[in-house]
């Protein structure tokens, strides 16, 4: 026969059971309400964050595009500036080479002028004169040396300017390379999307790298490089114009001095040729006069010999008449005539001897023949 077994546990009342069921039901509803609220808030948050993420990504793509455009604009400006700078460097280099060639060309006129002065030092006696030719030659040497000094100064300035242009070009080229690398990096970032295979999480990507600059500093740096390059190019253009002006001015000054020197040479040669012709004419007449004088000397000598014979005759006659005898030794007219003739012949002989001595002395004082001949110098040799 079966027996009743009673579990030894506490017994709840029926109201307690209803209360417990109510509490479970109420708690379940409250949890469902909380879960629903959380789900609704999560959906709203997802929608808001998705929209925010999309707009942030869109804004940043726009900023990247604008940054790429800005960097591209600066790159184009630097490209143009580099092109203009290279052209100016080439132009200034050519102008410097032209100045060097002109400087080298000045050596020949200087050597010629110095050679002319050296040759003119070989003049002799009275021909060693400080004439306009010597003055113009010294002026030509001074003008040539002054032109060489002016050209050398411009060449030195051009060299210094080329060094500055090269330095500016290095700065521009460095800035240009930085712009190129930046464009490559930013374009690579612009091309990335959510499906790109090489995107990943990075460690502290929001850090500020050492050496970072502000946007204003970046813009000021590029603007400074551009302004400096333009200023140096402007100075180079002015220097090229100054070099061209110096070349033209020095050539004109040297040409004017060359013309003045040649004119002085022509005038001096004309004077020398005129004097030479006059001296040759004087020499010819003097030689003719000497020949006539020598002929007259011979005539005087012959006349003196004749007078000596006449004197001998008179002396012989007088001496012979002294042998007349006695009273016949009288001083008659013949005696007086012979005595007078002797005195006359002695006076004539003395006069002839004096004149003969003068003639011989004059013939010994023969002038030196003119040995100078006109040079075959042609204008343009100075």
C-alpha cells in the first residue's frame, strides 16, 4: 500500500506565487523596453556616425584635392621660374663670355701701342721729341687699360651674379622636388578608398612629426624662393644690360682713340715727309754750292799761282834793275811802277789767300747728308 511522501521544503502561498509571476513579467517588459531603447539609439548612432564618416571622408577628399591643386599651382610656378632662371643663367653666361672675348681682344691694341712707343724710343738726336703722336699713344694705352679694367670689373660682377643665380636655382630645385614628392604622396592618398588593399591601422597616426610647419610658413617659404629668384633675375638682366653698354662704350672709346692716334700719325708723317723733302732740297742745293765752291777754290788756287808768277816777275825785274851802274840806278817811273805792282800783288795775294782759307773752311763744314726716308707705315697699324 502506497504511502504519502512530503518534500521537506518551504511552502509559498498563492499570492506570493502571483506576485512572483507579476514581477517576472514586469521585469521582462522593462528589459525589453531598455533593449528596444538601446537598439533605437544604436541605429540612430550608426546612421549619424555613418553620415558623419561619409561627410568627413568627402570633406577630406575635397581638402586633398584642393591641396593637390595648390601644390600643383606652386609646382607650375616653380617650373616657370626654373625655366626663366635657366634662360637667364644661359644669357648671362653668354654675355660674360662676350665680355671675356672683348677683354682678350683689347690685348692686341695695347701691345701695338706699347710696341709703337718702344720703337719710337729708337729715334736719335733732335728727332727724340714729345710730339702729338707720343701723347696720343700714351692716351691709347691709358684708354685701353681703363677699358680692360672696366670689362674685368663687369666680368667679376657677372661671375658673382652667376654664383647667386646657381644658389637660388638650387633652392628652387629643392622646393620643386619637395612639391613633386608631395604631389605623389597626396595623389596616392587621394586615390585610396575603403576597398584599397594597402590600408591598415597605424600606431599614433595623429602625431605631429618633427620639423612640421604651418600652412602660412609653407606658403611664405615658396613665396620667398620665388621672390628671391625673380629679384636675382631682375638684377641679372640689369647686369647684362650694363655689360652690353660697357662693351659698346669701351669699343667706341677705343675706336675714337685709335682714330685720333692714326690722325696724329698721318699728320706727323706729313710733317716728316715735308721736312724730309725740304732737307733733301737743301742738301741738293748745298752739294751744288759745295761743288761750285770747290771749283772756285781751284780757280782761286790757280789765280794765286798766277799772281805768284807775276810777283816773281816783278821781284826779278826789281832785283835785276838794282844792278844798273852809277847814275843809271835812278828811281824812275818803271821803278815806281814795279814797286807799286809788287805791293799790289802782295795785297792781292794776301786777299786771295784769306779768301781761299775761308772757302776751304766753308767746304770743310759740309752738312751731314739726310739719311731718313719716309716710312711705309699705313694707317690702322696703331
